[in-house]
């Protein structure tokens, strides 16, 4: 089975960067931030990576913290709108 690939590029440090991935996994932290893992879940398991750290220091896992990407995006937009309207 072929997995469709996604591609993203950005400009930074005066050089263009790009990455191709087959899947994105979003892990949501209690602080409201998210960690984005690029690649298949099976690949992360093969690498024996099952714990990831949020910038707040909380440990996240695919089993416990995985969320739907669309739902996470909507929550982020609502949160940012609320912060812009009422302050952080």
C-alpha cells in the first residue's frame, strides 16, 4: 500500500528548508500547546519513541495525548481569538 506524501517548505536563515512526510500526529498537552510528529505511528514505535516533551515540560505519548488534527486546529483558533479579545 502506498502512503500519500505531503510536502511543506519554508524560508529561514537565508536558506530554503523543506520536509516530506507521510502522516502527521498531533499530541495535545494540558497547557493547550501541541507537539507535531511527522511520519507514521509505526515508524515512531519502531524507533522505540513513545514519550515526547512539550515545551512546558509535560511528557506526552501517542497513546494518551493524540488528538484529531482538525479538532486541534479549531481549538487553537478559538483559543487565540479569545486571547486576542480578552488577553492571555
